[in-house]
């Protein structure tokens, strides 16, 4: 993702950074989402492409309770930011960079949450 960002020069390149972000989110959701822990009774396993739900469930479980509200907020915002560039009509270098940074932040946040 960093290599792609370094070489990006056009709106299409920046949109592809958004695609990279979404691909990383999907891989992260495959790693951290555990249906045994993160599904409520009677629910179906969300598809890998439903990263917002899958990652959100992991974060809700790993950072539950009022003391962790800010962690959950940051995680939700990072997921939404990472997905936003892919859907922008004319993404900019700045927005693509921020989306990539948010994925990196989220990956580090998930890693920390998985340590416990």
C-alpha cells in the first residue's frame, strides 16, 4: 500500500489506494473475526467483504465497556475513512494518504487489542 501510494499520481491511482485499503481491511477481518466469539445468537457469519461489521464486532468484544468507548470510536472512524476513498468521485492524494494512514492505524489498534 505504501509502495502504491508513493507511485500514485492520478485520480485512478488514488482510487486504487482505496482498493488497497479495502483489501487490507478484508484480510484484517479474516484474521480477527471469530464467529464463536463475535456473533450473537442466531446470526449468520457476515461475508469477508462486510468489514465494518466483522471488525466492529471484534473491537466491541476486545474493547468492551465504557472505559473503551474512545477506542471503539477510533476504530469505527478508521474503517469508514479507509473505505471512503474507494467511493469518492475524484479522490485526491491527500485523501488517499489519509485513508492509507487510517488502515495502518487500525491494523496497529487491532494488533494491540488482540494481545489481551
